[in-house]
C-alpha cells in the first residue's frame, strides 16, 4: 500500500489541502452554476428534461471534439514529487517519473507549490491529474492565481510539469475614454455565438438535472441500492460536536487515521483525501446497512464533511482501539495458545457475519451478504480483550437479491493477499466467488497468527505472507508467478503439525487457500473449527528441545 507520509516538520493538513485544491478546480470548471437563468423546471416533465439534457450534452461534446481534434499527443508520464516523503526518506518521492494509471482515460500533469518566507517556490506535490479539461490546452505548467496560499498549475504533455512558472493575470486595463460602439458584423458574432450558446445550454441543462435529482429522486439513480427500503434509525449526528485530533496512528493511500477526543471519549477519525471521497461514501453506506452492529465489526459512530472549499475534509468516526491493527500488534508481540484461538475465532466470526444474509427482525431490516475484498491483517483491529474486529470497507461489495452488485472490477485489494483467480483475472462475477476470495485471504491471516504463537516453540521475527518468497514489495507479476504458476503458499512448520491443536489450524489454512476456489471453506466452517479447538484442546506443550525445534525449519 502506498503511503501518504506526514511528519512534524511539515503541517499534516498540507497534503490534504493539495488534494482539495485539485478537486475544487474540477468542481469550479465542470459544475459552476449559472446565475443568469430564471427558467423554472415546471415547463418540462422529468422524462422530457432527461431527453433534453442528453441532447445538449451530446451536442456540446461533438462541438468540443471538433475544436480539440488537432491535438493528438497524450499524457502518460508526469514528474512525481511528494515534499513530505522526500524530506523524510531523502529519496522516495523526490522528482521521480510517475506512470499515469488507467491508460483509457485522459491525464494531465500538475504542480502544487507555495512560496517560502524568502519568496522562493517550494514544491508540495507533483504528479498525474485525471480528466480536467482546464489543463488540455496547456503545454507548459503556468500558475496564474495570485490570491491563494497554495499555487497550482496543470498541463497536458509528457513530463510537462518538470518545469513550472507563475505568471499572475494582470488586472483589466481601465481608460478614461469611452470606447466607441461599432456595429456588429457577422464575422465577429458567429464565433461568439458558437462558443456561448452551447455552454449556456449545457449550464441550463445541468440546472434542470440538479433540480430533478434533488426533488424527484428518479429511480434510475438507485440501480444498486446499498440500504434497505425499510426505515432505519438515524445515524449519529456528530456534525456539531467538538472533536479534537490528537495524533496520527496510521497512514495509507486512503489518508490518515487519527486518535481523537470527543467529549470524554477517545475515538478514531479516518480522514479521506478528496480523490478518495467515493471510498468515504462507500464505507459509511456499509456501516449504515441493517444489522451491521456486531462485536467483530468496527463500531461506527458517524461521518462528517469538515471545512469549505480547499479546506474541505471527509471524516469517518469510529471506535478507537489502542492495540491498533493485527499486523502491527504481531510485529511487536507473540501470542499464547488462548490468545491465538480468541483472535482467530473472533475474526472468523466477524467475516461470517459479513458474508451472511440475515432476515429482517422486529427492530432492523434485511442484511444482505457483503464481500470485504481487501481482507488482510492491516484491516483487522485488535481490542483490549484480545478479540478482533474487521475494519476498512472502502472496497466492499453488497449483494442485494436479484440486483447487480455494483462495481465488480475484479483486480482490487492488496496484491499479497490476492487469490489465484484474482491474480489471473479469471473471476466468476457472482456472490459466492467474491466470498471465496475473502476466504483465501482469511487463510493467510490465520498463518500470520500461527507464525507468532509461542505455545510450541519460540517464534521467529514477524513476516508477512509470502515475504520469504517475494519480499516486501512484490509486483503483480511476482505474485502471479508465485501463487498462480508455482502454486506456492506460506510454509507450514513441521512443529505445528506435530501438535493436535495447531494441526487443525494447518488443515484449515490449506482448505482456505486452496487453488480451487469452490473447494475453500466458508467463514462459518472456519469459525466452528476454531471455536471447537478453543473449547476442547488444552494449551499445547512448548517444545524446548533444540533438536525438535529444528524440525520446523
């Protein structure tokens, strides 16, 4: 997972401001409302308005395409720079070349900088910028806005953001003499009409579209519902309550997780950057589904939009667990047999709850089956009583009976935990197929737990799954070669198989990560096996004979 680094030497919010600047510019140029129209929407029915809007958008698209035909070059590479990463590591994020992903979409390059107290430009961020028409006519990166603390420019050519400059727009000249009025000619009117009329029509269409969306709530926006039609209790309203951020506890591509104080309670606040707004929306929709309150699911407290304009942030407020992620805990701690069973049983119970469909109750609606799609030890949190709870539902899929399951792009998640069929791009896009992908990852997490259990022998240093085979930063090709072609799996030590309790864990892991997806265990089966071991097997004896310990290597 790529890191979004923050440190004390650079303001933690500056990276967020940079990202807010990018989206705000997109909003200004694409969704700026027209103030000149007094037309009301009662003159059209919703269906007629929709047809009218489609016609306007198609007309303007053709007009814009004709104007832009001469340009043939595309942006596929931009210079990348991240001030914080560069200042911390001295190498990562320092003026590197970034390959723009999603080659089927148009990219431009951008630079975000600020002036130091000495008046020298200091680059905050450089990189690829997706789909902004403002940039397509610029071969050079030139900033013009002189009213902002952070200055921004974008351009449309390979590595065009390597050099940048600031050329503030001069104020319009004023003269004392009036300019004589000249008669309008056909040569001066036609270009103006060709430019203004399509833009005006599109803006009017957008106004009609927005009004219909707000007041009619047309059914074609609800193709993939993620909430039950039955009434739900309102989500907690924390918009007006003071929350004091205290320290950053985790960082990643989806922003940062803060430890925070809300009245007398300690909470966790996940702050999303602007480009991951959809993940913020997706997570809260999952948390708000009926019957999602469960001991093994992270407790949701509320969500907020904070700030305005460039300062806007997207907050997700949840319960705080001081141990942090299971991955971080295992790096610094070993587990007893009882702790191993307790953690494994609770995380499998949480996964079982996610995967299950649940009938409506007297107080709550129907709960659909949910696939996590990024199940890993980093996304499992550890509570104070050494039980686990599942977090991070930004990539989760909801399966409503008889309805499409939404974004079914198969190759998502973390490469190290991807099942063979995901790595091959050969997924059967059905509910059961996605649930089995979670079960493959569950087997890898069970292996991580067993590798840090001290009941049989002294564990070695913590390692991620496949770290021994592919290292810390595997590529997709590395994982395909290891998991798909060689069919390798993490090593099961012989000492584990010699114990009646851990041997059941070994069998369970192997059945979870089976190459044949249909042969994998369900979450309920895993939970029942582990619960049975916790109830009936005493803690295993620890091996102290070095000769026996060598059997595990």
